[in-house]
C-alpha cells in the first residue's frame, strides 16, 4: 500500500522535499510556494535574470508521456536556477528495451541526479518513484494519469493571485473535461486550501465525475448558470480522443453548450479573467475573440509557470539537504 | 558588552558616506538596501540624513553560497531595482557586515542587472570576522563580538540594536 502522499512529500521539519500533489498541503506551504515564485518575477511580472541557486545540481526530465510544453518550461526553470538539465527520451530508450522503471531509476541515480521531473500516463507514478528513490533525490510530479498536475495548479493560483489580488473569497469556474483532468483535481485542492469562496466545475454529465463534489466543488451542467458572479473562468482542453469514446456528441455541439464566447463571458463579473492551461483548441472550447481578448491571461500563465517551477524546484532541493538546521542569513 | 548608541552610529555612517560621495565626486547615485536590515538603514538615511532616494532593494536569497547547508531562505521578498544600472554609481547599504558573504551575494546579483560604474559599500556596524575581502567605505561603528554573539538591527522605525547569543556558525 502506498504511503500518504502529503506526508511523503514533506521533510521532518515540514519543508517540501518532493512535490507530488497539492492535496493535503497546508495553506501556509501553498502560500510559501506563491511567495517564492513571486520572488522570481520583477514588478512588471517578468522573470528576473538567471540565479545561481542550484548550481552544480543535476535535474533529469523523465517524461514517459509526451509533453513538449511542460517539459520545456521545466527545462527553462532548471536553466534559470543554474542547474544542469538532462532530457531523457524515456519512451524510446530504456522502457522499450524491457528495463523496469526501478532499474531505469537506479541507473539514473548512479549518474548522481539530484532531482527527477516525472510525467507518466499512470496515476500515482511520481508517488511510486518518490517512495523508492534514494534519499536526497527530489521528485517533482509533472502530471500523472488522471491524478494530479500540481505545478500547473500552482501556476494557476499565482495567476489568480496576481491578476485578482488574491484567491480568498473568489468564485472560480473550471469548465470542460473534468473527468480526465489531473489539472482540475489539483486546482480544486489548491483553491479550497487557499480560501476560494466557491469552486464550480462545469461540463456535460459524461465528463463530470460523480464524486467530484466530495472534493468541495459544486457541479454545474448549465454553463450560463455557472458563470454568474464568477471572478475566474478556467477553460480546460478538450481532448479529441474523447469524441471517439462517445462521451460527446460532436465538437460543434460541445462548443454550443460549453464553449466560451464573448456573449457567455459577459455573464461573469465584468472584470473576470479567463485562463487555460494550453494548448487551446480555438472554436472547440474557446472562441478566438475571448482567447485573444482583454480578459484573457492565457499567455501570462506561461511565464508564471516558469516562476512556479523554479520555486518548487528550489524548495524541494532545499528540503532534501542533509543538514536540516534552520536557515539563518549570513552577515 | 555595551552596544553603541544607535543615533550616534547613524550620524557617523551618514557623515562618512557623504564624505565618500563628495571625495569621489559621485553624482546622482542609486541607493540599494540589502533585505531586510539594510533596507531599514537605507530608508533611515534617506529620511533623516538627506541621502537621495528613491530606495531600491536586493534580496540575496537566491544568491547565497550556503544553500547546501542551510537551504532556501523561508522569507523571500524579491528585489526591486531600476530597469538598468549600467554605468551608474550604486550605494549598497547593509546593517551589519561580518563574514562578507552577504555583500558578495548582493554584488553578484547587482551584476546580473548590468555593469555599474561603481559600488560604494556602507554598513551601520562592522563586527570583523571577515571571510572574504570586502571592506565598507562608510561605517557607523566597529565592535568586537564574543564567539557566540550576534548583533541584530531591529526596525524599520525606530531603529534599535540588540545582542543575540547563538551557537550557530557565522
């Protein structure tokens, strides 16, 4: 049986040492991730210059599932922290030759890697690796199955914090394929912990899991109703393969009911912001006029994603150090 | 040991700094305080001793050299610097100089923003025990501490000094 992930990812002194899920982490810790991420941004919200924080550390991008975008932002984050980064095309190498996951990992550890950034199609993969990895090696979950995508959720929190002056008391709608979305799950946990007034999940019944309200979110099948009084509208990407599994009638039908158009957006608060984890399907879940409109912060999210990943990598590396004495500044 | 009078110490620092600026014909400098104590001291010099503002700040958390021993500073505040410091004269202000490692980190960070024409270092207190070759150009007071003592500045306003006994390394 697997250990409690919220405990596994914390060092004995409460510092983050792996980042596997937003579930079970304290408000204080999530806020500390946001504060540190903000430290990597200047007053205009742009990334600051490269810092020497993780010089001499080796980060390995371990992507068992394709994702050029997420992999690139982790690569940029590691580079800006002055770490050495190795991208492993794991799909085409070790596993296809029959090596087991643990054998692959032990081999990489023998190369003195300090951190693995893991993306895997199976839920719980990052957790499994964190349980079996050698002490002092940090694991960052870059998305596992339908389970969690915590860095994406935290970059969304940073976006809301910076564009809506905080998360507390905000009404947030998450729209689209909730069933298959690891992003939605991580967002709901983070939003609830950080004090959002209401988290609404919106989509057709076939794409809303039955137990979603157990997480503290409110399910809506009617998009117009869900948009009322919203401060933040987060659109999720609709994966085309869902169409083939007969979960949806057609793209055009989905767009008619759950696509975000200017008319629909007018039902939310006038200063509501529109977010999307990307890549966007124009005309499927979002209209171009909205995606490129003044309320959209979609491109801002990308830069914040690098800052959040820098923060999480620095914190996990800090939590892994052998000497756990409290930090005190030198004079 | 008796702590020096804060008012007299600030006055000495301001006088020495003004003298240095005058002697070196520094015109239109950029004042940068090191978080957190250095920012308080710099603000005090601007408010009470007509040091030219606005006040900028550096947070050296991401530039420290003891990450492997002490980890990430839990209180990161971020730096606030002008768009460019290229060719400008900087006045770098800290509360206490001891090992010199903070100053090293701050100067490294400043150079990531450009190549200043000069950097003047002003510290409220110099407690010796240097590990790196940095000496302040202006200093409010010099004092010798016992091995287990640390001196801290409390602020932002009014500024005060207090002694802390610690067995941690410098």
